[in-house]
């Protein structure tokens, strides 16, 4: 039996990266403040000391620069982990991460793989103001050629980052600053979580709730509230957006006949819109109500605490959505 | 506090074989063997012929778009000649002479501009990346390749090509900054051909030289006559040596001129003064190199005639090869997007129906598991031209 320890999300990420760096000398970590400062959010604490400045590299404030440098290094067979302090800052590197990394293999007719991980904090909730609170998943998931993982807890953070590093494709790894201090059980022994395999966070029979990353905590909170009203929710953590494990979702919806999708990005052309569309395609005859989506409100993330909490896809909105689809409103 | 000068500098301009055929014997000594000068000249003639034919292919509807290289042959050719065969070439799209010299078969470039991705499947061992069509993005890839080479302890360097217009892009500046700050062996070759489509170079850069952009990032920089193959060989050889020896980058501004249009979709007569074009025609890199050879009794009309006929034949053969390659299969568009075909694409590849209808696995005989077990070898075409 493998023993587990209770560790923080950030430590699980670091363990995952460090294990892969010990295992494979072609893996390195690059980004702003990842080395000397030990990471803007202390995710890379101790890594410079262990791996040295050749493999843990501080960069200038130059996102397009290190995003593109990583592509070149990956084309030569290295496996870069590129940290964006925030995914909000990846916007200035869009040409590299969207127009180059996911297309290089395709445009070279299979010649140049780009096994790269771009990772960092994504999503609002920390009063960082609207320019620093982007949820990029819906916008970026539209692009073919990349994968997107969005871990829920320390266990998944470690298992998914290790798989992402070993993957031969560009993987966008979306962490949440709000979750970095969350603690969870993580085994001592090595494990990997495949990309494209959803998991059921809570089993239930009345309504399927699908979400990814931090909003799953709102879903679990809502499920508890609804349970006390006799509504039994099944909460599915998609884990990865690309590839999307639609089969697990379909199986659940066929059982519950109701579906709510919770997505921290904006409603228009979103992940939840895609999941809803696929559920309608696959479960049309099983649904008792059309799928309802819960999003962040269609406004820039607010700076004020109360407004920001209100704009998020919070438990209040989720409860209302579930009551609607189960005709308990 | 007294005012003091914290930096004063100068930027050199290197010219060895000028437009009149005058040769600086001191600077040019032992730079290129006589035998190789002939080969380089012959290669430039073939490339000129390639340009003419590619242009005609486009005009007759046999090719989509084509950016002529005419007038700029010396720049990329001299650079590639000066490099080692395993140094990385990271080109944009006006470096055909250099790429062909390295060994890229001509039909690859034709195929690419005919709209076939397979033209970018660079054969193994050529150490070049696909032509980069976005502006300036490839410079960062060159920095990454150099970084990876240094990381692995290899002594190969990266040489990237870009135009004067690309030096206005943020990626250019980030690439220069990284290469200098991380001590990376990169040779940046800016082909300043005077025009970014219709935008003159003076709108890209108010400074007297583009070369000095390198200076701002703390690297060596030099300007040279980009139509002078000797000057190109010298500056790139010096830069490559510095890169290999000290992991220091160099910024080279090769001053040249785009004698043709930006691409076949452009008509430069609408915005360029014909007198300027006529002046640059006299500075054509081929004219001066031929004069150099004739002056040394290494070339004559007879050889020229034989070469022209041979060039015509070589290019015609390449066109034939390119046009004989069958159009890619429809399912090819799903291949090479990911290293392994994801399930949803696997199903859509099999059904060729719109995503909304074509991704339900119940449509697959034997289901998704059976399809997966067929293995990637069977469902994804192999890289390389047929």
C-alpha cells in the first residue's frame, strides 16, 4: 500500500515537475521569477537549488520571448515547461502559443513535434482586477492542435502535470491562484493521470453537473446545499478540456436526464456552450430539460471583492440552474 | 556632476565585391575558393531561373502565390555557404538560394507555394525549419534551437533570416534580447530589401541603420552589402565563429533590394519609383559576380550558355516532379495535428462528417476501442514526399 501525505497544491505541482526533471534531462523550467525568487507563487520553491540555473531559468518580462524560445527548444526535442505568472499575460504571446506551437507539427507535415507545457494561474477570484483575471480556456480551446488541462486538487495537479510534460503535444496547463494553498492527499509513489479522462467527484442520481478546475468547488458547495433539499447531484470533473471526455459526461446524463455545465469563462462561445452542444447531440432523447450553463457574468472581472464574487459562477447560480433543470424551481 | 559620454560606438559596413566588380583583395583573401565562386555563381543562375519559372507558374494558374527572391540571391546563399552543414537554418520566405544550397530539393518550395503542406516536410539531416510566413515569429524559434543546442553541449549554432519589416515586430526584439542575455549562438540575418510589401524601410526604423538594433541589446552588429556574396560570407563566417566560440549572437543587416514584387499578389509599380528599381538592377548580385569571374578568365559566354540551358532543364525537372505529386488525401488534414490522433478526430477522420454529426463513436464499426487498436501507423500517413 502506498502511503499518502497531505500537501499543498503548489507543492504537488512542484513534485510533479521535479520528478519529471529527475527522470528526463530534456525537461527544463523557464519563466519570470521561477529561479532566484522561487516562483512568484512559490510553485518552483527549491527547484533552482536542486536543478541549477541551466534548468531553472529566470527570464526577462518577455512572454512572447520565452513562449517562442520554448517552441524552438521543443522542436529540437527538449521538453520545456514554460511558466506564465498568469495566463492573463499569455495574451501578448498569442502568436507563439496559438499560431505557432499548435501548428508546427501540422505545418511541417509531421516533422517537428512541440512537446511543451505552458502553465500558470488562470481565472478570477483574487481581486486582481480585470486585466489580470483572465479565464483563457474558452478562447484558447477553440484552437486545434493543443491540449488543455485544468486540475482540481493536489492529487490531480501532480498526476496531470507529469502526463502533460510527457505528452508530445503543446499542453496548456491552467492552474488557479485561489487553489495553490489547498491541501490534499498525494501518494508517495509515482502515478500519472491520463489526459482526456474525466472523474466523478460526487455521485448522484438527479442531475449531472459538469465543470473544470476551480468552479468545481462551487459545484460541490451547491451539491451539498441541494442535497439538503433532496436533490442528489452527480458532479463530474472534466479534468481536461482538450481532449474532452464526453463519454463520461454522456453516461452520467443518460442516468440523471439533466445537465448543468459550470464554466468560469464568459458565456459566449464558451467551453460550457461546447459541452452543452455535445450533450444535446448525444443525449437528446434522454434529456428532461435543455442543458443550462452557469458562467461568469458577461462583464470584465470586477476589482471590488463583492462584485467579483458575484460575477463568478458561484453556488447560488448553480443551485438555481439545477433547480430549473430538475423542475424544482 | 559633469556630463560624460557613457557610450559611443560605430557600425561597420562591409563591402568586398562592389557593384562595379571592384574586389577588395585584402578583405576577400581566401574567403571563397575560385572553384566555389564558380559553383556559387552557377547556383545563383539556377535560382534566378527558378524565380522566373515560379512567377510564370503563378501567372498561368499553376501556383497560388509566390514571393520572388530576385535580386537577393547573394544574401541567403552567402550566409548558408559560410555556415556548417549542421547549423540550424531558420528562414522566412525569401531564402530559396540558401535553402537549395543546403540541399532542399527545389520541388519542396514549389510544392509549398502550390499550397501543399508536404512542401514543408524538410528531409532529415538538412537542419532547417519550415519557411515561416508570420513575420518575425521564427526568430524566437532560432533562439530556442540555439538554446537547446547549448543546453545539450552541442556546438551547432542557429542562423535566422528575416526582413526589414520584421524588425518592427515585438518578437524580433524579444528574440534579440533573449539571445544576448542568455549568451546564445544565434546569427540574425536581416535582409533589408528596402520594402515590406509597400512600406519603405524608413517607416520601419528611424535610425540610420537597422543593424544598430542589435547594438541596443548588447550584441555585435554589422551592416554589409547584401548583394555581395563575398561580404555575406565574411560577416556570417565571423558571426558564426563568434557564436561557436563564445556563444555570442550577432545582428547582420544585409542591405539588398527586392527587384520583384512582394509576392505575385502585389504590384510594386504602384508604389515604387522606377528609377530606384533601375538603380538597383545595376547592383544585381549576379552581374558583379559574373564580371568577377570573367575578369579572372573563369567564365565566358559559352559557359554561360551551357549554364543557362542547364538551369532551364534543372528547374523544368523540378516543376515536373512537383506537379506529378498527387494531391494529398482528404484524411491527411487530420494527420500531424497531434502526435497521436485523438479519439474525436479519429472518428471524424473515419466519417468525414461535420463535427456535430461526425463525432459519435457509434458510427465506427467495432467502436472507438477497435479503431484505436488499429494503431497510429495504419491511420496516419507517414511523413515525407511519396
